[in-house]
């Protein structure tokens, strides 16, 4: 009997009508239909058409569909309508959609991207990209498993055959970077030495500079700053945080010469101080903060920093962690002959005014908190 009905389209439509009138959910009804008559006798699109006609009281199974005006397919809609449709999609959903066809790829790549924060790291397998609060992990060896962390319920990872995890992660990241409308409030980059060349290729292939307000990255391979910073708009950077490897004076010297570091509203370095740390490299930076990196700064080094930075005509603010507080105050007060002709604003206030030669301005040196703060006033 089912085989006979399967060859009769009118009979099949009547069966669809009965299921619709019986209030069986459409997808469940279609699965039952396929089990009874086979999966190739009617497409889901056709089944859905007759199902919803019946549900709306239109029971004529001899209806000629050719008289209906043709409905435009999704891909035929104007680009503005596609932008509106996909504006509600998450960053991950957009990445998936753009892989369907070239038109959707163009749609996703040219629409405004609502991502504000991206983190790429850590150094090695597994690699994670964090879009806002959504984390995608890439891991594997000959194949790459991709899945979203913290997604409930847990989902089976997608497996991309013969794909290196780092390569796939960088490829997905490059899709976002190529969108000239991307506006990031925060970008974090931690790239292993082995994949830095591929990362560099992506950045250098861009036809525009990235708009980033706060940048954080590790300078552990020796040249990250020369690869990453030139690809960013210098005028949009408000804060740069860099973790510099121990004893890497060459990196420190290069940082002091890069315009992005000099123009940023705040340059924050995690460094190894040492007595001979080249603080003079940063005389042309506007605002500088140094944070210890497994090292300890003594009073003599702090005084050397302050003395050198006072010669800058550009520096507006300098912050460094305070250690040896008593020794530092004793040295600056100088037993009645204070350093740099400074004047303590009030007895024991730990705040000093340091005159600037040939100027009505002065340096304010504040040692009252947990940080040493030198500020031009």
C-alpha cells in the first residue's frame, strides 16, 4: 500500500493534510512521512507548503502551485535586508554563515561587526579565540577539532580534516580583521614563535589599519612590536600593554621609537627593571607605566628613572611600583638638600614639587600611594 501511494502525488498530499489537521508538529510529521513512504518521494520544502496550506484551512490538494507569484530566495534579497537579518547573529554564527556561499561571505564581510573584544592565545595547542565572552577552542594534530567552550548543552566539536589548529584559528581571525568596519575596544595577542610568520602574513595582507582602542600582547619572540603595531591606527590607540622578555633591551629601544607607543595615552610595560634598564628610550612617550616582571626595583634605580625622565619635553605622566619606600624618601629629601631642588608640599606629605627650568610648570612627584607617580603640572 505505501508503495502505491508513493506514486500518487494527490494521495500523498491528502496524507499531509490529515497530519496537519491532527496538529502533529511539521518536522515530526515529515519524519513520520519519510518512514512510511521513503525519503525521496517529497522534499521537506514541498511537504511544508502543503502542511501549512492545510493548517490555514486551504484543503484543495489539486491546487496548481505554478499560479503563485515566485517568492525571492534568501540569497536574492537586497544586501541591506541581509545585513538586517544577520545583525542579530552572534560572531560565531556569522563565521559559519559566511562559509555557505560567496554572496553571504560578501554580506558578512561588509556589514558592521558588533564585536568589541578579541583575545587570541595562548602560546600553543590548544589555541583559543575569545569573541566578547564567547570562547572558541581549536585543537588537534593531523585534524582540527573546533568547539565553543562553556556552551550549554555541550555540543559535539566540528572536525576539519587535515587542518592545523593554528592555521584554522588564524584563518577565522583574518576574516574579522579584513572587515574595515571592525571597531575593537580591546585586542589581546599571544602568538607562539612557530606561527608568528603566518600571523604576520595576515596582518600585512590587510588593505586597512585595524581600529583598536586597547592593545595587549607578548613580545617574547623578538619582533612582535614591529609586526603588530604598524597594522593598527595610531590615533585610535588609548592604551598599550606589552609583556617584554627579560634582558630584551633591543625590544625596549624599538618600542621607544614606534609612533604608536609615543602617541598612546598610556603605554604600560611589564619588564625586568635591572639597574641598567634603558629608561631613556621612552623620553618621547606621553604616559608611561612600568610594572615589575619577576624583579625588584630599588630606590637608586627609581631615582635614576625620575632624574632622566625629567629631561623629557613630551612626557606627561610616569608610574612605577614603589619599593624601598623609606630609602627612596630619605634620598629625595637629602637631609635638608633635596634632590632636583624639590619642595615637599607639606611636612611628611610624601608629595614633592620639582621645578622645570625656563618654565612656569613643574613636576609633581607623589610617593604617598603604592606607586611612584611623576606628573607634569
